[in-house]
C-alpha cells in the first residue's frame, strides 16, 4: 500500500511517536493522552491492513473539532500549555495520515519541535539524554526514508558519523553563540507543581514527603553548615483558622508586590519602628556564601539560610525570606551571602496583633492544660519548655501517616493521637505560644539535604520539606523546632532516620531509587548520578550570556586589542572563508597554463562563429577547421596552432624561449580575436542592412 | 635527411597513385622499426607497395607466397646432411633477408604463422638448438585478404598485436586511376633512394624525437579508455602504447619536428590500434571505426 514506507521506517515512526508522547505525558491533559493512544492503535490497525486511512474531508473536520476541543479543555492552563497541546494534536493527526514522503518530513519536523518543548519543561541531564535519543530516532526515520539502499548497519554507521561530526559544531555554537534572552519570552505555566504551598495544614507536607523530586542543590564557598543548622527558609505563615496555617493579609500583600516586581527591600534600617533605645548594633557580617541551583517551581520562592540579604534580582521580605524578581521557570542558579544577624527592629502593634492571632474558642483541653501550668506559677516561656518536654517524654511519635484529627485539632493531637509530623508539632507549639501571648509564627521550608560523596554540594529534595516555629523573644525572632524534641534524628540525619517506622518513607514509590538508600551499590550509583546532574546543571543549564562573556573575556585577556565583537566577526569570517576554501578547493584545481588560457580566449571568441571544438579534436585540427571561416588572414590560425604545439609539447624549450614564444602566441591571439570581431561586426552590419 | 624522406615519399606515390596517406603510414611504420600488415582485396596494390617500399629504401627483400600446405622450414630454412663434410648444413630460408614480404599470410597454417612470428618478435630463428640472428634492419610486410575466408587461418589477437600497423589501401580515386591507366609505371624504374645504413640513421633520429609529459598523458588516457570503457572488448596492450608512441615519433620525424604533438598520435592512431581493437572476429560497429570512437572520446586538451 505504501511503497515509500518500508516496514522498518513505519516501525520507527510508531516507536518515536510513542516515545515522544510518553515524554510529554506530564504536560498533557488526560484526554490528549487517550487520544494519542487511540491514534497509535488506529495506525497499527492501518499498518496491519485492518482499517483504511481517513479520507481528506474527514481529516479536516476531525482536525477542526479536535483543535476546538483542545483549546477549551486547556484554556485555563495558559498559552504554553495550549501551544503544546496543539502541536501534539497536529503531530498525532499527521501521524494518522502519513501518505507521502512529505508527510513523513512534516511528522519528523514536528517531532523536533516537540522534543524542544520537552526540554522547556525538563532540563536535567537524564532528560536531556532522553531528548537526545528521541532526536536520534527522528533522524533515523529520515535516514531510513532516503537511504533505503543502505543496509541497516550502514545506516547506523552513517547516522553515527553525522552525529559525531555535528558534535564539535554543537559545542562551538553552545560556547560562542550569544543567547538572546529577551527576544522570546516563555509564556508562564499556570499548572501547579510540587513544592511548598502558601498554606499548610497537617497533612500537606506529608504529601511532599512522598516525593523524591529534587527541590534545589546548594554548594558552599565556606564550610558547609551542620545538618541541624540547615534550615532553609521559604515561607512564613502567621494566620490560623483552627485547621490551616496561611499567610496574613500583610504578608500576602508583600507577595503580591513581589509578583509585580516591586516588592519591599528590607535591607538596611529601612524598617520603621526602630526603637530609639536600640542598642549599639553590631554590623551584620558575612559568614558564608553559597550557591543555589533551584529546580523550576514556577513561583518566586528562593530558599535561604538565616540570614540573607537582598541583592540585585532578589527581594527580601520582612520575614527574612527571599524572593526572586521573576518566577523560577527553569533551572536557575543564585548566589547568596549568609550573614550572622539582621539589623534588629521592633514589631509594630499591627504585626504584634497578627502574631498573636488565634481563632476564638475551641481546643478546651489545651487551654485547660495551659491554665494548670499557669496556676503552678510558671511563666510563658517555661510553659513552652514544658510543652517541648511533654513532646519529648510522653509517648509522642513521629510519623508520616498520622491518624486523622477531629474538629479540635490541637486537643486531638496533644491528648489523643500523639502521632504526627513537623506540622502537627509546630502547629501545636504555635497554638500554645500564642495562647500564652508570645508572638509566634510558622516557618516552612526545607531542613537538611544530602551531601554528595565528595561533600561538594547538598541535594535538597521535596521530602526534606519541613515546618518549624519562630517566637519573638528578647526582641528578636528565635527559632524553635518542636519536631527536634520528638525525633532529633529528623533534624540531624534526615527524614528517613527520623521516622519511627522507616517503611513509611516514600511508601508507594517502590521504583524510586531514594527509597533504597540502604543498598550500598544503588547508593553509590545514585551519588554518581547526582554528581553528574549537578555538573550538568552548573556547566550546561546555567551557561548564560554572562558566563559566556566571562569565558570569552578570560580567553581574550592575553589579547587586549581583541574585543568580543571583533572576535565574533573574525569567527564568522574564518567560518565563511573555510567554507569557501572547502567548496572550491583551490589546492586541487591545477593552474591553467598560459598557452591554454590564450587558446581559451581565442576559443571563446571563435565559438561566436558557431564552430565548437569536438571533444577529440586537437588544437591544430580545430584551427585548421577555423581557418576555413571568414577571417582575413587564415594563416594566423595555422601559425597559432603551430606555436601552441611547440610551447605545449616541446620539452626541450628553455624558459626564456618559452617566454618569447608565449609573448608571440599572445600577440597572435590578440590579432586573431580582433579579426574575429571585425568579421562579426561585418556580419551584423550586413544582417542589419538587409 | 628530410629531403630524402620527401624523395622516398615522392617515389612511393609515383608507384601507388593517390595513396599519400597510406604510403606515409607505411614509411612511418618502417622508420619506427615495426612490422606492417596490409589488408585489402586482391589487386589493390598491396604487393606493389610492399615491393616499392623495400626497393626505395635500398633493402633486399624476399617474397613468400603463403599457402595452407607450407611448413615452417619453408620460411626459416632447413638443415641438410652434407655427405662430404659428414655434417648437417643449415640452408637459410627466405626469412634471412631485410624485408620479408609475406603474401596472404592468413593462408598459412598456424604452425607456420607462429614460426614467422617468433622471427618477427625476437629477430632470430631457432632451429636444432641453434639460434640464427636475422640481419638489421628486418621488416615483415605481410598482406592479407579479408574476403574469401575459405581455407584461411585468421591471425589471432596475440599475433595481430605484433604488427605495429595495419593499413588498408582502398580503391583509388578517379583521377589517380585515370593517371594509372595512362602511364604504365614500371616497377623497374624504382631506384633505391637510401641504403640500409641511412635507414638505420633515420631510425636512430626517430628515437631521439621527444615526447612531453602532457603528450604521454594524452596517450595514456587514450589507452586507458580502451581498457575501462565498456564498448571496447579488446583492450590496448602496453606493447601497443609503445608502438603508438614510436609511430607518433616517426610521424613527427617525417613532419620535420623533433617533438611529438597530439596530431601525430591521431594520424597514426587508426593504423596502430584498429586491428588490435577489432580483434579476430571484430566487426565494425556502426559507421565509425572503434579507433575513431576512442579518439573522439578523449579530449587532448583537458588532462
């Protein structure tokens, strides 16, 4: 049926279709996936001869309906998503109606676009490798289409040769070609992704704990802080409705400001309410600095250790957390300085009220417990310590699968279930603190992170998500982590060690390599891969204009007269000239001897007399034949031939003889050409007068 | 020396009217020290040309009419027992001469043909373990009749290859034939223009004619074309390229040049290569001879 498509190319097409659809599964609406599977099945049925291809009209109608359907389905998800869906739709429909070589070209090119789109969403090394494989597969289709005569191994050889040849070119382009950042702006995706959310209720972080996805990586210029000091701050939550912790309107306002790019920058004493009696403040000094390579999460969050300062491109909120100016929609690197303290300030009455906010009523048992403690004459801070002691000494358990809590959450947790994870403990502690009139807030972020084998960088994954508490004491915020009193291992060694029942860790994700940390071989493999991916992120993903410029500048340091534009110009020139050399190969073209050049001049003129030289004709023969034409002195031609033969074929000619003879020949040639011209003019005039 | 050449040609053309091309080629062949095969119908002047050549060049010649019952001894000679001396005496055959005119060579049996061919190539005769050298110069001018093939043994390719040239005479044109009929040119009026000594001097001079690399390149391209192009069933041998060069040199010599030009090669090309290209059973293809096709397919200009 399809002579141009061999069985082999068709299988390749099927395979690459399947692969590309699998690649994009995360980005596609489930309807689209089902549609893709149907397309594949239909195609296989056509392939085996069970059904016919759709006819043209049907295809067109089908396309229109599907496009409309897709747009309505994914309209909410933003431009990029619509784009992806439409391209995938076209890809699938083209896949259905492959009828000619042109169709296959279209299919393959669309495939390339989809692979590029896939790279927009995924930048890790593994994913880049998979994208590479799909690209190769698409190339193989093209090759199998045009190289039918080649055996399989020859095709393979040709393909690998082409790919290998293009590698140096790709590397040079990667290093040299300027990035054009502002020409094309990525439409933002509205899709929720994993990561911390701006509201926390007991249960939500447990979900995160089920994900081993990388959140960010970090490397330190100085000493790497101890595990118990690695509290990566992301969000502060200060509003409690009895079940869920959210941001107060004050904080929300700041976040909104960040989104429109003009958030407050709380750097130097810009905070109001600075007390007049402020002690002589010691100036914050830089302790350490670190780089963060953050995975795309489509928000402005930027995890930081206490305390960070805002620098260009970053915004510091009043709760010390950092925000980026633009949402992180691709792997991105930030370098952050860590300071030992922030400049102190007082809380405004307004914020004080916010940090003491509690829902009215509820949780009577807890309130009763506080009352008994107060009755025994303890002050607020001592009661809070009592609470931590209670966590530590009573039968509290750290688990990712706690029992559901009832209406009176705090009561239920503190007196009934006594099993939970960080949010439960933090939430309870906060509740008690606020009930005792101690300003307090919840901080969410990440705790810990795993060092690679060479202790070069930390990998912080989603399961490292954590929540802790800050209380206002001695006119500054102090960190309290109630979880540490229940499961100190969680703080010091990570979540897996913190769990009482370690099988809870990543339960349901048997395939995740992180679940099997106990296996030394797998662990080693995982470490090696993590390292490679880190290097990939540092050297490939984050290779931007700035780095490019720096690299080139370093290269050019030795040559001060050479600036970047001249270099690019030189590169372009050399590329063009080598191309010209390669095409024309001047070293391969022999120099035309002078006598032949003279003859060619004569010949060009003489062909106007409509006498072409036959292939086997010698020059003497030709001149003989030519002398029969209208020319004043036919003898000139005979002489020319004689002289030519002498110069060309007499080996015993000396150089000077040769020179004089050549001069003579040139003279003859000029004379003959003149005569030709004359006779031509004569003919023209005669023809004109007729 | 060159006026001698002109004289020779003039005399030959007086004997064979209107065949300037052929007489020139025949002279070229002898000057290049090669053997000549003349092929044509009976009565075209083959033998006349051969005889005139030998006489003009001052060479003594023997004529042998080949027949199918001829034996090698009839050409080479035979050892006969001398009763008085009680030993065998070798009686030289007609081959011991300067020019051997082998008439209708294709009538002899292959055995006899090959006896002659050894003499042609080696320029010596081996009989009874003894080798007898032939004189210098030594030419074989053979004639054969392409028609009337009954009872003939066509020369195989290997033997054809030993003849430097094969020429055809063809019918004379009207004027030449008229002239021939009017004045009966007697063979007796032919005088020797040069002697064999002078001939050898000329041959030495021919050997000194130069051939440039460009020209040799052209020659090699011609020969190679016959070896690698599909339309030629018989490729040209290296012996042929040697003959081609020697003949071209002789042609250049006759044209009073001390270097070879492509025109020389083209002039001798058909005579030198046609019999080799066509072979024994060779049939002319189309209107053009194979040699002409070959010449036309190679550009003397472009390397």
